[in-house]
């Protein structure tokens, strides 16, 4: 609590109207994200992990102010930017870059790579023509592309190269923060590694902070400093990466880890399912703890009462290990 | 191998005709493998390596601009490339009944305007000429078998009313309705969440054991393939570069590409500062020169590797590798 975090979410909630088109009166609301809070320190990476429908993308979009929150607030360097002043909003946008999942959809097909990368500078009126051109060249080089690649159009690049262009664009205004929503999932593994190394180098060099959305636990374990696990729109567990992976407390976190396929275990023989069933729909959330229908440890209490996030760590406030479970697991998953 | 194999592919080459009159682009070259009943071959590689077109050619379902330019496929004693398309004795009679396929995206493989039950019942009607109500009952049984809760009700659902995992189960039910002897699974869990993926892998293994099916399991993910395969073939730039029993391949890869692919796989419990990467990108099939397809990215490549293409050569231990400088199996492990 000593320092002001770079980015802070306080009680972010998102509700979408359910059914009903333009003409129909919408009947009810579905909660995609409920009361989520997190802190991202400068120069570090916070990973939001979870399965499809857990609300991680909606959460990232709210944090980036691309989707208005139904409740809660986003603070940048301690200043509220949700519903805040125009100047706070503009300053926030200038200091934040975005990378999306699909490099085929996130680049304008009619813009050259150089123009795409220069676009944020044009919008924010940064630099003169010569400075912008110089900056574009240096960014291309930074993300591992050649100086002449700037003249090419997106369709001539591979997926991995497109994602590098998207990253270069995100870095154009020298942001302190990059919000990356599944930036690797469209890439082959060998290309994923190149991208991860690049992101890590940029973090070391420029002191970038990443809000990193991913479903890949093994990548997160190596790349992130802190991790928040989401289930049906809520954080169910959060801790620094080492603590979370060594002593996961929520049965869902443990199930996720157990379900990750590994080499060296040999052929499976069936029957060792980590968690039965599938993630529930936010349209009809289970009562009590949302995970209880799939949880091996669920008891009556879990069906009746939703567990609150509580600090279960033994460390101080800075290393809080929080978990929302009536019967958290203890002990290490490996020596 | 080939006398006990259910399916035997030998020297298969596939090409796609380009736009205009440009030369045909090779998508797979000289691909050979065989699978025995009850066994699983994992076919691994990155996007564009030719694994999916290989699978489609087994079913003879290549898109119109794709063509088999060489090789042979023998399935259960029949040369499928010379079979007629129509009739019970042709490919139509094999597909769905003796060989079946499941895909990455069940959403686009299922008919959106027919109920799941009707789609499965149709398989029984076509191949077994069952009466409608009997076929419906069999469909419900099949849905039950693949672990769909409340199968009576679900048989009346449309695909959009099912979750991704349930749709994949329904597609498996449809593919396995006739108890085919060969199942081709093309990235069947790639679109699924990791907890659901684990369930589907269990289901495939369980049904395979029950039906003694041969399975060709295609994936870009080595760890997924490790869950199901007895033998693994690694494809790169249209060719199989290494083939070995699964355990040996993962423990002692011999092709530098296989080794690199294993190294790039992030592993839970082994956090790392640097992510091992393979430099460069896969060569463009349109402009590929002579030499080994991996030479440009290979740390061991020398002049020979850039000059000529290594052939897939088998050794004594059921392993084959296409490399002039294969890694020593003893030096690793």
C-alpha cells in the first residue's frame, strides 16, 4: 500500500442487457464482471487468467476504457479516469497501448505498417513529420522488423509479424502501460516465444507494465509477476506468481493447473478429469459459490453462501494472497 | 508394418493450384505412415505444415483446387485413391461408416438448422437404413455414451443451444455412430477450455479402447498429442521430418526441429526467464529452394543441408528421421 499503483481497478462491474433487440424492452441484465479490484504496479505484469466466459476480456476492455463500466472505477496513477475529466482521460489514453488477440482483424488492411504505427502519433499530435518517421523506423527495428517492411500492407505479413506491428503501434507514444488481450493465442508456439521475449525485453528496457490476458497458465507462470484467476466474472484467487503456482488455494485454480496437458506423463487412460462439467453461463449463475457444481470439495455451505475474497497469505499487505473459498486448499502442489 | 496396418499411406504428395496459371504449390510431399487398429498416431506441426491437408486427403475431401499428385493410400485392404466416389463400395460407403472425422470447430461442422438428434439419426438411416424412430433412439443412446447429460432432451436441441464442449461431444457422437475403424481428429480440442479439453481427451481414449479404433490425432500442441498418441509424426514444411514411438520422441528427439518444438513448449512448474524460440519463420511453399526445409532455422545446418533434401530414413528402433545431422539419442536423455 506504500506506493500508488500505475493502474488500479476498484469494484469494476459490467452488466449487459439480456435478449431484446433495439425495439424490444430488455427484460433482464446479465453480469459479465462483478466487483473486480486489482492493482498493477509500474514496470510489472499482472495476468488475468480464466476460461472462456469468465469475463477477462470484458474486464480488460473496461480497464482500457473501451467499454464503459456499469459500476466501479479505474484509477491511473491514483487519479480516476472513469467518468473523470477529459484531460485525465486523454492523458491516460496517451500512456496506454493496446494489443488484441486477432492480428488479422486489428490492423487496417488499407494502411501500410508504417502508417499504422504512426497513427497514434498523428492522433495525439506527437512530433513533426521527420520525428514521426524516425520513430516509426526505430519501432520497426525494436520489434524485429526490417526498415523496408514499413511500406508493406498487412496482408503481406504473417500472423506473428502482424502482432509485432500491433505491438509497435501500441508502443508508438512510449506508453507506461500495455493492455494485451490474448496476444499470443493466434500464433504458433515458436512465434509465441519470440513475441514473449520481445515483450519481456521491452519491459526491461522501457519499464513497461503489462495487463496480460491469457488462458495459458504455463506462459503466465513465466511471464507475469502477479496473477488473478477469474471464474464467472469474479476474481476467485490472486497472488504473486510464485505463491499462486506453488500454493494454489482455490479448488478451481488447482483444477486449471491439473488440466494443463504435459509431455512426459505418457498416454492417458481416462478417468482423471480435473473438473467435471463446464464453466456455467453468466445468464444463470449457480447460487452460492459459482464453482460449487464442479468442485470436489463442495458442501452445503458452498451452495448457500458465496465466499468472499479473504487474505490467506502469511506475508504482509504487499504480497497478499487472496482467495474466495470456504474451504481453501493448503499446502504446496510440488516440492 | 503394412500387413497389420488398418491404414497405410505411402509417398503421398498433395498440391494446390495457385491463382491464375501459376505453378501448383506443394502442400505435402512424400508423406508415409501407417496406423494399426487400436493405435493412435499423433501428427504434429505448426500452421501450414500440411497436417490438415494430409487428413483431408485420407477422406478424399480436399478442396477443389487441391490435388493428390502422387503416392497411395491403402485402407483396410482397399486402394482408396482409385475407388469411385459414389455408392456403398465407393468413398461414400467408407466415409462416415468406416472412417470418420472430427474437426476443430464443431460449430461449423454441425448443421445449424437440424437438431442434434436428427443429425446423428441421419447417419444411422443412411448407413444402416434404420427406420426413423429406431434411428432416433440410437442417436439418444449415442449422446448418452459421449457423456451428454439428459440425452433425450439434448437430442431435440439445436447446435447453438449447446456449449462448445457439448457440441464437440455431439460431433464425436455423430462421427462414432457407426463405430468406424478409423477416426481422424483434426485439432479436436483447440477451441475448448483447458478443463473441457481434458474431458474430451479422456472421452476419445475411452471410446477408442472400447471400439478398437485406429486414430489419427492432429494437433499443433505437442503436450496434447502426448496425452493420446502411441506414435508421433512431426511435420515441417509439407514433410514428415521425424517419426517415433511417443515416449521416445519426447524423451530423445532426433530431428533438430522436434527438439526445438519441445523446447519452445512452456511447461507448468518450470518458469523461465527466456522463452526458447525458433528463429525465423516457416519457408514459403511457393518459393522454397532445394535443401532441407528447416535448414534456414537450424543451428546445426551446414552446406549439405542447404544443398539437398534429406530423406526420411528408418533406423532399428521403429524410428525414422529426415536429417543429415540427427541428434545423438545417447547424448540426450
